C-alpha cells in the first residue's frame, strides 16, 4: 500500500487534528456521565455488569458464572472497583468513556491506514460526534468496547499486520460474541496467504480464550446464556413490535446516529464496491457480513449499529474531494449529541419518584414496581417482569393477586407502559393491567419530564381494598 503524506491534512498535522477531535469527543462524553447515579438508569444492563466486576476483586474470583456476554469487559472494569466499598457505576462509566475515546482514535487509525490522513480525520470526527456512540460511551456495557476492538482489528488488517489483526479480533469477540464476524474480513485481507491466515485465526482463538477463559470451563452454561441473549434479539423486544423490516429500521438508526453524513458513507461504500482495492474489500466485507447479521434480528436497538460506525466513517473519508462537505454535515449529529447531553444534566424522573416514595410511603410497605424504576431499599419490593415477544405473561400483573400478596402500592413507568399501550394487540393482558390501575386504584403521585427533569413518566398507585 502506498504511503499517504502527512501533508494531506492541515491545522498542524494529523496528530494535532486527532488531539482536537479527542478533546471534543471527551467533552461530549463526560457531560452526563453521572446521570441517574447511584442508580443504573442510563442502561439497565449496567446492573448486570458492574456488580459482577466489583465482586471479582472483593472475594468473588475471576469466574463470573455469567455468560450473557464474554468476560473481557468485566476484567477491564474490575481493577477500578478494587478500592470501592460498593459497586461504583461512576468508576465503570469513566472506564467506558476511555474506551469510547479509544474507539475514536482507532477509527482515525483505520481511516488513515486505509485511505490516508484526511480520511483518518474524517473517520475520527464521524465516530466522535455520532450520537449513538456518544450515548453508549458513557455506559458500562459491551457495545463500545466491541466497537473499539473492531476498529483496531480492521486497521491492522488494512495495514497488513494479519497476526495482530487476529489478536484484536479475538479480543473484540472477548467483549461481545458478534466480534467473531471479524474472521470474514480477516480472510479477505489474508486471501492467498494461507499460512498467515491460519496463524491469525489461531491467535484470534487464543486471544478470545485468554480474555474469556471460563467459557471453556463452563461450555454448557456459556452456550445456554449466549443462546438466550441471541434468541432475545432474534424474537424482538418490547417497543419493536410494529417496527419496519430490519433493513429499514437499522438504516433509520444509522440516520439518527450520523445524520446526512451517513449518505456520504453510503456513497463511499459504493465507490469501494467498484474500486475493490484491498482496503476496500476488507471494509466492504465486514459491513456486508455484519449488516447481513442485523437483518436476522427483530430487536432493532440502536446500539447494534455501533460496529458499523468506524468502517462507515473511514468510507465516508474515502473521497477526498467530499471531505469538507462530510465534516460540515457532521455538525448535524454534533448538535444532536449536544442536545442529548443537555437532557443528561437534569434530574431523572425516577430519582424524583424514589425520593417522594421514601418520604411519603410507610417503610416496609409492599410495593410492586415496573422494571427500570429506581431501587427501593426499606420496602418489600416485588419486581414485575418486562413484557416482550414470546415471553410468558407475568401473573403478578393482576390487582387481585397483588392484594393477596400484601402489595399496597404499584410503581409504573412510561418506559414500559407506553410501548405496551402502543402494542396492546400483542399484550392484551398487560394492557388490561395498566387500565385497571387507572380505574380501580388511587393514583397518589405522578411525575413527568419537564424543563428540570428528564426520563420517562412515573406514577404511584395505592391499591384500594
């Protein structure tokens, strides 16, 4: 591959541009990093990850006995929990911010290695302001670490460092199982160099096993957990029942993440399909295989598009003549990310509701609560299960049963009730539960987002006998 001179960029050279982009990316991600604390209200998956990382360094050992995701993220978070008396979401989120900045830097590396310094700047800026990446970079979950691993592995592939690319691919799979799809562009990058490809695949497997060794120790448990998570994505989730076909739905998620710059990335993808240089084929093969995997899913979460963001950013920088236009278009997702950041400076409605409950309800009272609401220590809490496609009905969503169980209050949130209402044809019994609360129970408290608060509405009902 021909070298691209550093003179392709201005403003003090590519490293100065990268430093400026990283500074802006850090500012976007650090705003709101404390949202909802000490509760996992940004993303409920943090409740599955952070306490397990904390437990590892407080006598629990390295075996998580949990394989919804591989173990590498837990190992990355655990050292920063060592001096915490309790699981620290803030410490974990700061690690997530660092990993998000790493993904921005790796995207710069990818664009530069594939198409030159200017493309590196465009790719880094693309990832730095992409709204989904900004949002998940402050959450202690697996999606951004996976994106970092993918960007680094692809950069090594287009640089011709195949063995190291295999190691990076194994570490990416060690954060989240879809990282295994990197074997496809790895084969493309190594095509015709079969011994190096074999060595890279062996190193990928070794890196995965080193980062998630207990997958081998508990293969049955790991396979069961992984399949349960995959089945959840295949069957869908609450809120996506009336969504478009997966191709349209995920294209919309990419638009909401990158705005009009996504069209430039799509044009770069088309040019790559025509030119078919080695870097083109590596990026094209990954985008195609990952997009094909997305098409099998009925749960269209925005985070599932994150692995596509670095290669699309690099492809968006492929056409040097359009680089100024692309950078100008990135102002749109930048404004969107700043808007989202402003919301995260407000108090969450669920925190406000929790404070009201602690002040006004009798301690020790029985409380049934929707998933996603804040914890209520000091109360006898019955957590209602999250509805979803092919999930069994929660028998506790019945007022007579709740009364028989000694439940006096019910806490519900729009994060669950609103999508149930929109899909009442799929959830008739859950819809009747919320309707019966409005008719048969006394509403004693309600709060919704306004100029001071953010988050879903929350209501508290008293079950009358």
